């Protein structure tokens, strides 16, 4: 029996037309998209619940997408290709991976150039959209269950990806799909209350700069006045942050105000390492350690923990279980 593929369109450069580029309405774009599907494949095209420029996407958009995929699974679809903008493609990929786990076969892709010409009546003479889409449609039928990102003749484990170039066709990096990678296997059925709760998630990311401790103290005191749910602190090297007693006390105060500091790194690749004396304080402080595959995966894990558990104490206690 031929495997059915659900092709879900969520916007992005892929579906833009005109000068300057503007998204084509999905009711006009989907019939044109269907025309380029290879005839030997059984593909049905769907509009995502939320279609927008990917720089405007948030957790609610991706949770609605997960919910749509889970509903389509009940209608005998097990293979999914999602078209998404590249700005937050890695965040979408990691979120899908965290919430779908290995419950289906899913590949997310996009493009640096639109599929259609300026007028929107034919395919563009030069575009990477067609190649990326065909790669995703081909690979989704052969790869093991899980979520992947396909781009520029490469397929990556979704949780490991990073957009590494703003405009080049070879825009993404990550762990290749044919390489071993320990990825999340749990799935979570998305209820409407999760989507509503996600609108209240507040994450603040602070990439530390080489400034005096006194200036970091002032920054943390300002944050303490109206703290987020999670404060990501991107330190140096393997996550090193130079602290003193006052900074440690501020971390404790943040925790008491239901804000969890997460120690991460601003370095693109590699794991955190607390073997240095400058980081010995981490073992006893009320902070979490980034143990994720990528910065986008950290975002997805935070979302997962936030939705799954009702209190900051439970977020802290269950962090390393996910």
C-alpha cells in the first residue's frame, strides 16, 4: 500500500510572491503547490492552523501545528512534511521533536528563495524551494520515526539544528540524520489548555558580556523586579560565569520569585562542562544546566517542562528527566 504524506504549509519565503516579497494567500498557494508534487507520491496538502512570517511565530503556533499533526494521525496519516519559514525553522523543528517524539515520521523544511515567480503564476527560474521539498518528501518515507529538518541536500535530527547563515543556500547545520543521536522519544498530546497556557510563557535570554560583576548585579536586580519564568544565562566557553556571593544570592531570590535561571553557553557547539573552579558554585546554586542539543532545543525543553508541570519547584525537580 502506498504511504500517504500530509504536506502542511505554514508560510515563509517558500510561499512568497511579488516585489517586495509578500506571502501568497494559502487558498491560492496550495493548488499551485499541489501541481509540483511528483505524481508517484500520494500527497495531500493542508494549510497549517497558523500561517505567518516565521519571525512572528511563537510556541502557540507550533503547538497548534503539533495538534493538527496529532489529529491527522487519527485519520491514518503517519508521514508529514511541513513547509516553514527559515527564521525560526530550528525552533519549530525542536518543538515538533519534543512534542511528537517518535510517534510518526516528520520532516520540516523551507527555502531561501520562493517557489513561485514574482507574478505567482509559475515556478521561479532559480529556487531552492523545489529541491528542499523533494528531498523532504523522499526522505520522510525512508527515515525511521522521529522529526528531522531537510535543507540543501542534507537532513538533520531536528533537535540539533541551527541556522548558521542568513542568506546562503547551505544555511543549516546539525547532526546528520544518518549519524547516531540520542533524541527525545516522549510525545505529549496537545490539549487546548496547553496552547492557552503557552501564551503566558516568558523566557528571557541574556548573553553575557565581559563586564564587571557589579554591572551584572545591576542587571539581575532589574530582572528581579519583574522576573520571567526562565532566565537563560549564556556564559563563556563551557558555560563559565564569574560570580560572587551577591550574584548567588540573586539567583536564590530569582528562584524564590518562581524564576528558574538556566546556565548555558554562547558558544555554538559542544556541551557544558563544570570541571573548572570558576563554575564549582553551580553544584549548590538554585540554577539549571542546559543539557540540550541546541539553543532551539533548550527553548523547546523549557516549553515542555512549563506545560507539563504546574510549579517552579516541579520544573526544577524534573528538569533532567526530559
